[in-house]
């Protein structure tokens, strides 16, 4: 008799992919589930709660390391509120930095867009600017992009 949710059932219930659940297990964020007689993973209420917590953190764009820290603090809550606030303050700083980077990117894209005077013929100001590598500053910040 089954006593728990399979990975597919848990994934459907929390609207995520089974691969995501397995990844969080591999990363040590979710404890290993029990196994059925047929070697299927079986998840209980504690897994559901922990996965919901992780998904809420991810929806706030927290890194796995930030989530790991918050989970550790959650698991040993005595006196952890100050430490939790510190994690959040650091994350807010990262978000603030990213907002500034995105605003700079927005300005750069608008300047690039403004280089187009809706020319007709063989030349496009945007393509010419891109060919001249006028977006070099952003590429240095994101070497893979």
C-alpha cells in the first residue's frame, strides 16, 4: 500500500517538473524520500512543505545558496531572525544592483533604437551600430551573452 506522493504527483501538486524535484534532492535542499516496494520515490507532507518553501524563495529570485542558508535557519529557528534578515538584506542588495544594470541596458537599447531613422534602402542604423560593436560594454559584463 502506498503511503505518500510519487514524484509525478508532487510535481503536479506544486506545479513544477519532476526533474526540478530531483535537482533539489541532489543539491541537498530536499531530503531523500522513502522508496516504495517498486523503488518509486514517495514524498510526505514535510517534502511538500519544504518544496513549497523552496519554490517561494525561487519566485523571489533567491540563489540556491541563499535558500540553503534560509532552510538551515528554518530548521534551527532559535535566534535566527537576525540572520534571516541579513540574508534578505544581502539579496535586496543584489536585486538593487541588477535593477541598476537593467536600467543601464535599457538606456543602451533605447540609444541603439534611436540610431534608426527609419531609413529606407540598404542601410539600417541599428544593424550598422551593432556591426560597429557599440554594445561592447554590456558584452564585457556578460561574457556568455
